[in-house]
C-alpha cells in the first residue's frame, strides 16, 4: 500500500479563520490516523492578494493548534516553471492546444450555448487550428462523464459535455489555478485531498488534468461549510474569528481543535476528545455531509472543560504570558508563576478562559494597598456592625500557628458559636474584605492561598474603609 499523504493548501490572503483551520485539522487527522504525512502548501500565486503577514499568521496558527506538517512548506508561486513544463508536455502529447479567441468571441459562444439550453462554455473552435500561440486550453473529452467517489459526499459525476476546454495557461504566460493545484498535489505525492466544498466543482476538471497526464488520481473529500446560528454562511458577526483571535481571548488550543473537529465530524455522541483520541478514532466516514452550525456557547463550554482539566502549572505559565501582554514583561514579573500555580486550582472550576481566569485572579495578585473594592459590596458588607467582628476575627487569626484550611475552619466555627451568629454574617464581610468582591472561590482556600500576612493586611485595610 502506498503511504497516505494529505495536505492543507491555504491561500495567504487573510488570517486563518476557523473554517480553514477545521479543513487543516481534518487533513491532519486523516494523515496522522493513517500513519501518513501531512504537507503544507501556501497557494500564493495571486501576488496582489497574498501577503507575508497572512502566510506568517497561517503558520503561527497551525503551530499553536499543534498541526505540525511534514517536510518543507511548498510555496506555489515558486513553482511556475514546473507548472509550465507540464503544460508544455500536455501540448506535446496533444492533450492541450493554443487558442486565440478573443474574450468577446468566447462570451458569444457561451451565450449561444445558454440560448440552446446547454451549459455556457467555450466551443472548442481552436482545437484543430494548429495555432502556436494564445492561451493554452485542455482538450477535454466530449463524451462520457467524469466521476469519482467523494470521501464525504459519495459518488459525484459530471457529464463531459458540460465541462469547458479549460484554460491551463493565460495569455500572460501564467498557469491557472486548477493546473497548478494538480501539478503540485501530484509532485507532493498527495494521495488524499480534503478541502472545503466550495472546491467541489473544480474536482472533475482537475481529474481531467490528472488523466491527460496519465497520473494517479488522488482521493477527494469535500467538507460542507460552517454556518452561523441563522443558517447563513459563517461570518465575523457570528463570533467566527481568526484562530489567533481565540488564542487572544484565552482559549486553549486543544479546546479549539476539539470544538472544530466536532463541527462536522462525530464519533457516536462523544463531545470531548484529546488530540490523541481523535487521531485514534478519526476516519473520513465520520465526516458529515450536511453543514454544521457554529455555536459560541458550546465552544465556550468546551473550553471551560479543558480549563478544568489543564495542569495548573501550565495554566500558570500561560497566565504569566497574558499578564505580561497586558502590563509589560517588567511589571508582570511581580507575580510569579508559582503564585499563579497556587491560584489556578481555585479558579479552574469556574474560569471559562485564560482571560477570565486572569480576571478572577486579580484579587489574589494585587497587594493589600492596591486591592480594588467593589463599592456596592463595601456599602453592604463593611458596616459599623461588621467592623468589630472583623477586627476580632483578625486578631484571632493572627494567633494561628498553622494557617491552613482546617485551622481556619475550626477558628471560625468557634467564633460564630461564641457570638451566636450565622457563618454568613461573618463570611461575606470577610470575603469582601480580602477580595474586594462578593464572589470568590471558597473563603478559607482563598485565605490560605493569600497567606496569613496578606489576609490580615487586607482585613486591616477593610476595617479602615
Ligand atoms: N487554496 C485553496 C483555498 O484556500 C485551496 C485549494 C485546495 O485545497 O485544493 O481555498
């Protein structure tokens, strides 16, 4: 059996959006699940629209998602000579010919065909004229049909009478898109082409080129597009951003790949998959043939699940990076990774994203003097009545030798019994005093993470307020 080779072939005309990332992921999974190779080709032949920035963004996004490619990246623009060499071979073998029809003449042919109830197409006038210049067209078969079994859509067939003698080389000497894709896929040894179904009409045309060259035709699969909740083509207003935008929003890469995989691929009704599991379970049979609907709420949920499972030390490293982006490297150094690693487990059950976690971590990383207090919370809970309670409990805590959750719990239980008050009566004022807010992780675990000095300093400041 020949080795499976799949590829991702983006045009670097914009950032890698999630639709493109999903295509890349499926191709990557196909290769990895079959022990094959995954190649990356940048289709940068449109020099006006292609940018280095977009190329870099694609490469960065794929790296971040963990979609490593094998071998060197192929840049399509560097291969024009090879594309032209193949066109020359097709001319020499009689599978292609020159055509000098003007645009107006071709338009007239198309119009005529339409009037006669046929597909608008070039009528092959120049096939036997023996011209030696002009655009180069493929001599497409005029009988029969061209079909293939799509990995996603099943059998697809197009009558050859419906297909044009397509242009392979333009009058300015540049090879056309379909020709370039076929030559590159062939030369890269690609055996499986998975791509968006906006390319489904190109496939029978590309097969004609493979056949004319006598090359093996790869397997093709076309994945349906992603729709917004309103069933319209997915766009920015649906929350569909570029991959790196999700990184900035604090999503974890494994959550992104998991969610994207589930947009169009399924394995029973399982929702959460590690990359390894996906590699093990992926088959193209699991790819659905109807468009999937992007659901930001579910995406957030998936991310939350991975936030809960993540190693706190890894989250701590990421939180340091996020803080550094916000306040600069120097300022961010004031908070250590070790500090974040202590805080992270407290916040993991609730944080939806790294950005959210950093937000929730703020009360922990500020020092007592600069802690921001929520005004409404202060008014409600830091009152004349609670002041003596806070002062007294702080005095007692100061006397603790071991500042642990168990010790704090004992101390507080004793305190409320003695005073004949409910735990709530002391807990909320304390929470506001040490975090500035009415919501936080468990009171005692929060105190332990803050440490005795910070806890007491904060209560002290609250009492002054
Ligand atoms: N460059 C094409 C695109 O970005 C993909 C071509 C292909 O996958 O065959 O839509």
